[in-house]
């Protein structure tokens, strides 16, 4: 197998998909109200005074907690068609299509939740390794199941996904420190470029 692993936010797409999905599903009023209410937490996060997973769970609980997965999956489909497809980087999609034309196995490896990345992964023909939502009785709790798929966790999950499959070569595309370990793991790493 030849594997090509793509980060999502700011790599395959422009911008942040979590922010875009929360705004899309909440509307202007609730979205900006949440930003104001969580201002101290967001400030602490940007100053590296609080944990990434805790920050994400607090925001997800406020915006999406208690919603049914059926509702969220329907929103995911609309969001993909109306927002995400317009955020795809042309250079990234050309590189993805090149890998697919070579019959390489292509995966999307993201810290974003599968709640809003599954439909775009399906549409682009990518396997998905994403942060998992905690679901109880068909309802999203707002929490994350297990670890946030960020940094070293990306490599842990890629290796688990590969299982005992043999790799002939690997490519990785990323844009941030959250991709550092994945880029170091790959035979060929592309940081903020697709050439």
C-alpha cells in the first residue's frame, strides 16, 4: 500500500471547520453569544493556560450537546454541500486527485469531529480518522470519546487503522504543530505545500 494522509483544517480546506460548522448550525445570534460567554476560556486556550480537549468539549457541549445524531448527520450533509465544498483548496484537491489516480490509499486525519467531516470524506473518496463524538442513546453528549486526534494521537490512530497492512511508501500533508508527528512519521512530508 502507498498511503497519502491529509490533515483537514487549513490544509485540505481553508479555515477552521469546527468554527464554520458551529456557526452554520447555531446561527449568528447563538454563535456570537457563545463566543462572548466563552471569551475567558478561549483567551486561556490561546494563552496555552487550558487543555485543548477541555476547551473543545466545553464549546461542543454549549453548541451541539443534547442534539440527536440523526439531526447532526443531516446538518453535516447540508453543511458539506453549502459550505465545506467551497472551502476546499484547489491545490490540495489536485494533489488528492493525483494520489487517487495513482491508486494510492488516501485518508483524512483530523482533530475535527466526524460529526462534520464524515460527509466530505465520503464525497472526496477518503477514509476518515477523526476525533470521535461521545454518543449516548443516539444523542451527542458534547464530549469526545477517547483522545482528541491531535499531535501524536494522529500517528497512533494511523498505525491502528493500518493494522498489519504493509506500507510501501507514505505521504503526509499538514499545516500546523498538530501535524508535526504525522509529518515526521511519513516518508515524504509536505508542510503547507502540495508540490
